[in-house]
């Protein structure tokens, strides 16, 4: 069984982007700190990399970076920190340090949860109130969103036969359209009870879920809308918590089943349902009042409404502020208002498109990874996935986020001014046939995107000139994954003529693990696997390892975790195994390059490979870091490529200490 110093769990409301960006950020930060880590992800397709009880028991600390419930009670007895998922994307190293800090308290659960944490009905005691409120809300949103999307799209498709095609009394009536509309409407109607139930579930687990569903149905039946769902969710969740405390004197050993199956649901549904019934009238009035106000502003002052919606959608790119605007739009869709959602969708689509325009307008101010991310965002934005803009926003938030807000506001304002109608709650440009003025809508979104893109390009250009080169977030932010912190910047590249002057010495002298016997030139191999087999064989032949198969398997495992291809035709595969006797460096020059997944999508002809014993106290991370630094210097790469003998290559590594 593998032992991990740090374990954790990540999850976001949509379960698409933030979840995996946070995972990548934490894993990369841990690697840089020389620590082992395993992160469980709670994505839209389910839980992956599930933490076992043994892994939890063996870990030193736990990082929970999630906007949804990830069952933190499993970690009772460990040092645990719980933060929104965005914190892990922005500052993963700080979260890891905080989790390991001696000041971090031990996570506690009550008696009932400590025995069987997965089935516990207790709530977290270490989690702050603000974090608990936030994560429970986003847990409800994450379970509600697929229903809204599915139901909304089916309703929108039914309009292909006419806006009144689902009405049996209309001349446009079509039976298939009626079926689609009925299925879609029924699905959309689940929005309130599901949102309510999963807010409660995040607070008080399974018992909260049951009480939440009942309370949510009461909220729906009395027309309280999504405001009623939110109120009911917290009401149900905390009433169950109260019941758990009141009924705690009843022994769990004899009456656990009675409490879980009878007392909690019966008393919880009665109390929560009664309160929801009594407050439904004022909550309904508040919900209708807000909707009427927004609808009225849509007609009376679309400019102010567009600015408000644009700023909300571009504030946190899928976070709670963004979701507040989105939920309002879906609620109005259910009332037959298709204009409001057009502005919301436009404001959500504009930011990722803006990043693509920014890198086109000022490509020299962006790194290769940034440019690639910008191009990919043309696709993400076109399908209403706003999260692609997050790494760009995190790079310089105080300037870039307002720039995104400008473009989103322009797109939303124009949509409202020209009465664009969008009957679908998601889909981006895929649902253009359902929009009343599709070409105008796309044009307005492009205008907003280009405006934001121009501002982003100016900001990036200013940073480029200020720092004399490309800048990234502290820790080396990769804009494909969003890894890095937002507080500091450093120069990624410098003028080529100065490269040889900025190589600094440290303790990781690569020449100490390299000699001429470890260098192999003009090697013939047909593909990546054959190269890795060759490396494993040479490791055994040189007496550096005892098992060729084991070393090869570790090479393959590392490539599955993420390609070791760099750029300029170089790859740095590495294997760590208990059959490896000592840290060593192997260098292979191929006669003909082979395909390898690299940053610049070019084949590889030079392989710098590390062999690391199973227990090396993180030394190999220093070697890898040193190599990565050396490969940033073009003169080193040029001399490495030009070397004709093993002795020349060994001498080159002696001269350069990264």
C-alpha cells in the first residue's frame, strides 16, 4: 500500500473544471515540496482516485478544497483544513503548509460519526460557519445544474415546432413537441426540491437529504422558487443537526437504526415542513418581487441590468456570485422569460473567448502555454464553459477580472437592449437555432469578448515591458492547468544573450550522478516504449538496478501520470523503484526522433532519464528541478545537441549547475 504524507479531496459546483485544476495544483505543489500526495476528485462523472481507509489512516494531514460536500467526517482524527476550491488553485502551497502546521487542529466528529464516518449523520465541527454555508450551497447547485440543463434544453428543443407547439389548443400543436416540453418541464420542476435536499445533505448527511427533499417539495408547491429552496435547505439541514443533539442521550448502540430511519425523518420533516409552510408566503413574495424587479429593469433600464449581470458572471467564473445570476436566469426561464437568460449566457461566454482574442492581439506578451490555453478557450467559451478564463484571471486578478467584467457587461447590455431571446439555460453556440436573433447575439458576444481581449492584451503587454519578459504567477503558473499563486510574479525568460549569466549554483549538481558510461549516442528506436525498454535494460546492464521489468513499469506509470516530454526534442522520463540501487542519470541520443507528448508537439531525439531509489528523501525532485532550469537556457540546449561524445556531455553538465 502506498503511503501519502498529504491526502485531500477536491470538488466544485459543476464538477468540470475547478475540481481537476485544484487537484493538479495541489499535486504539483506537493511535488515541488518533496511530498507524496493523493487527491480524490468529486467530478460530474463521479468520484475518482477514491481514498481508502488505510490511506487516510497513514496520512499526516488532509486538504479539503471543495465547494460541495465530500464527506469530511472520514478524516476525523487527522489534521484537516477545509477551503473553497478556488483557494487550492490560487495558493496550493500555502494550503499544504497550513494543513501540516502544528497549529492546525485535529478534525473532530461526534461519537456517532467517529465510528462509521461514511454513514454519519453528524456535521463537521472544525469547518467554519462561512465555509459550511458556502460549501452546502454549492453542493445543492452542483446536483441541481444537470437537471436544469437537461430540462431546459428539452423545453427549448420543443420550440422548433413553434413557440406554442406544446399547447393542445394552439394551431401549432405537435404531439412530439408536447412530449418533449412535458419531460423538460417535469425535469426543470425538480430544481427546487433537489437544490433544497442537497444543501441539507451537505449539512447533515443522509437524514438531511430526506428532510430536505420533503421541505423542498413544500417550497415548490407554494411557489417560493429557488429562494425558498435555499431557505428550506438550510432549515432542513440544521433542524436535523438540532435533533441529533437533542436525541444524543438515546444510546446509539441500541437505537441507531430507530433514530436514522424513524425519529430523524419523521420529526425533521414535520418541524422543517411546518416552518416552511408558515414562511412560504413571505418567501414567495420576496421571490416574485425580485423577479418582477429584474423583469422590469430589463425593459426600463437594460444598461444597468446588463452591467450588474456582466459583473456578476465575470466576478468568479462559476463561483457563487456567477451562480446567483445563473439561478435567477433559470428561474425566469421557468416563468417563460427567455430574455434574461440571453444576457446571462452572453456574459458567461465572453470571458473565455476574450482570452483567445488577447493572445491573438499580443502574442509576444504570452507564453506558449498561455497561447495554447487561449486558443482552447475559443472552444470552451463557445460551449458556455466560463472556467477556462480562471487561470488568466488568477495571473493578475486586480487588473484582469475588471477587464473581463467590461466585456461581459457589454455583451449582456447589448443582448438586453436588442431583446435577444435564449430559451435554453446552457449550451453556448450549440443552441443558436433556438435564439431569436442568433447572428446579432453572436455579434454582441464577440464585441464584448474583443473589448475584454484588448484590455487583457494591454495589461499583459504592460507587464511584459515592466518585467523585461514573460511573467507568470509565483511557482510557475501553467495556464492549461491553472497551477500557481496569484501574489507574485517572476521572469520566465530573458534575453538570450544574457542566458549564460543567470545560471546560479545550488546543491543539485547533476554531474554527480552522471559519467560517460551512462551516455548512449545514435541509438535506434521506433517508438517511445522501445526507448523506455532500452533505458530499463541499460540500467540493469550498468548495475544501477536489478530488475528491468520493474524499472520499465515505473517509466510507463510515470508517463501515464503525465508526459515527461519537454520541448526542443527533449524528454526527461524517470523511474523510482526499490530495485534501483542509487540515483543515476542516463542520457540517450536517438538516431531518428520518436513521437512523444511534448509542449511544442515535436518529436523527441534526446532523452535525459533519472533512476531514483524508492527511498531518496525527495532528492530526485531537486534533480528534476535542476534539469528543468537548465532546459530554459537555449545555449545549454544547443551545446547538448551539438555534443558528439559522452565525455563532451559529461563535461557540459559539470560546467552547468542549475
